[in-house]
C-alpha cells in the first residue's frame, strides 16, 4: 500500500474514532471522493458547485465539474473505453485579474455570448443540497449532462438554438 493511501486511511480512521470534521483541499478527485461527504468545486478561487459526494460525482451539473470528472480514469476497461473527456481549451486566467462575467466563460464549452461574458452567475441551490453557479442551471431545469459524454456542446447548441 502506498504511503499516500496509508495516510488517507489513517485520516479516515481518526475521523471515525474522534468524530472529526476535515476541510480537505486537493486536486486528486479520486481521493476527494474517497474521503469527503460533501464536495465544493472551485474555479479561480470561487465555489462553482457544492453538493453531497454522491450527488456531485453521480450527477455533476456545472460545466467545469463535468469537464474535471470526465478526465478521471475509470477502473473498468469497458467503461474506460467509452469515456469521453471534455477537453477544456485556453489558458487558466490569472486569479488576480479574472475575466468579467462568469470567470469560467473564456474556457467554457457552452458559454453564452452576451450573457456569460457579462453577468456573473450567483451560486444557487438548484435542488435540495445541490448548489451551482451557472446561467444554464436553474431550479426549473438544467442540462442533464453526465460527465464523460460528448453532448455538452450539443446540449448547449440546443439551448442557444431555443433562445434564438
Ligand atoms: S455561466 Fe456560462 S460560462 Fe459560466 S459555466 Fe455556465 S454556461 Fe459556462
């Protein structure tokens, strides 16, 4: 067992033994999934999605979360073969000088011109216990796009088409 795995297991043991609460900050989404009850995804220093572990990993809403999760390898050769990563283009902007509007709009594959580059979406509870900051996600509906599918852009095209 790797030292990292031993440390994670030790943390979990201590958590259970002493009823501890951790604020665990990491880039490794597999580890985050293993250790967390509730997960907040941040982009340029802001929370863009917040939900219980199973909700966030099972049905991610925010395009950034979906892109992140689509890049995580699946330990099942068959599922892995069908995994389609959402590749984000462009550089990560400087947090000291973030873009106007939604901070993610310069890299978001479903950004709406004239909206996302102007208005900053609020972090809203779009269903019980599930928070997201995106103009495409409302309490009435949101693009049900599973991480790894390549329908992100198609769905957005449908949404944009419906707006026209
Ligand atoms: S608000 Fe717009 S740019 Fe930001 S994540 Fe949603 S669709 Fe993408």
